[in-house]
C-alpha cells in the first residue's frame, strides 16, 4: 500500500458471476471507472482488454495495484473460473491484497437495500438451490448461506420482504414467496458496487485478504462439467 495516507488504495474489482459482468478500477485519487463485459463468452475474452483500457485511462500500471476484489459466487461456472484465474494472476504479479466477497452481498448492496434481512437464491439445480441470508444494518453487512430447498425457504420468509433471484429461480420459490407477500427482485450486480463494498469491509476488517493460491470459486455443489469429467475419467480407468 502507498505510504501516503491521503491516497486511496489502487483497486481492481471483478464481478463476473453473472452472464453480463463488469470490471472496475479505482485510482489513488478516488476516481472509479467501470466497463461492462460478457463474462460467459468462451469464444472471445473481453475482460482483460477492458481492464487494460481502464488502467490506461486512469494511468494505472499493473504492478501498482494495491487490492483486487473478487465476487466469488455462486454464479456462472465460466465467469467464476475466469474471475479466479485473473485475480490470482494479477495479485501474484502485483502483490496486491486479494479480497473475496460473496456474490449475494454484492447483489444486495447493488440494489441499495436499507437495513434489514434479504434472501438471495442462486446456484439452482432442479428443486435445490444456494440460499444466502444477507443482513444489513448501519454498521455492517453479513452473509450466511447453505444449500436449501423450498421447504427450508418457507421458514425464512417471515424474516424478509425481498428475495433476489435470476431467471433460473424455481417456480415453486416464486409461488411460495408471492404467497407470503415477499417481493421477488431480479439479481443485478456491478463491479463498481463490489469495489466500494469490498474496500469498506476490508478497511473495517470485516473481510480478510486471502492467499491467492487458496482463492477458489464458491460452488453450491460440484460443477456439472467437473462431475461429467470425473465420471468419464473413472469409467475409463475401470475399463482399462
């Protein structure tokens, strides 16, 4: 970090958990720039070019980055995998502090939610999903989460008035939530919001930096691509 206490840490934020993602950077004088990217594109990478473009406009050199803030999921497999790889590379090269933030907290913060309790449904597979309970008050924002289902969800709906979910949210969840007069709000993320949230939590020591080699995406369950590969690999070994 810079020795000048009047300067902010030069920070990169990667929010690639959704199909449409974004990257943002903050210069030492507090100027923040953000670019939208297609985080699920396997054919063409526009994440690194976007980072380079912002860094050029803000006159930031890669080795001067102080913090890398990462939205670790749950979310899209390709986007999270790209996030982790890019964050590790930049943190190792620059020596930056690597700060992981659960995506659910980024979602709630991006919605501008006031003090209260909010539920975020993600990582849907059939009738199961990753359920995050995000609590916001004047002093902090916290998140607890676990694999869940509609039966477990019912007991938590009396704590909240808003439930966040993407296009994969199960119809059973929608039906139960509406029956309890809980508003369903579309999941939306922003790297700028993630950057501001991550820096605040890091400064307040609510989140600790992590060793780049230990950074991993938050998956509710084994990714389907990994499951299929392991299954085929095991079958191949048995056949041999």
